C-alpha cells in the first residue's frame, strides 16, 4: 500500500512538470492523505505491539510454558 503513495507522488510530479496544475494538486492531496494514514497506522500498531507484548517471568529466552513447568516441579 505504500507503493500507492509513491505512485501518486510521481504522478503529481509528472502532472506538474507538464503543466497540469489541477491534476497535480489532486494527486498531491491524495498522496498527503495516504501519508498521514500510514503514520496513523504506524502509531496504532506500535502502541498495540507495546501494550500486548508477552512478558516472560524468568528472563529472556524462556516462554511462559517453561516457567509454568518449572513452577510445577
């Protein structure tokens, strides 16, 4: 989907180069909207990953199953 941002940016540059200013402005607005959408998605996914990361009790490299088995024994 990031490819669409680059495509609309290139189309805006080409339209501006050939003098089609109204079309260039439209493509630039679409690419700006996609950019902010990607930034919003990035922040959302980073926050979800930050608050839903599993925490092992026994340090790195141990899963919750190993910790649970060690407590049972």
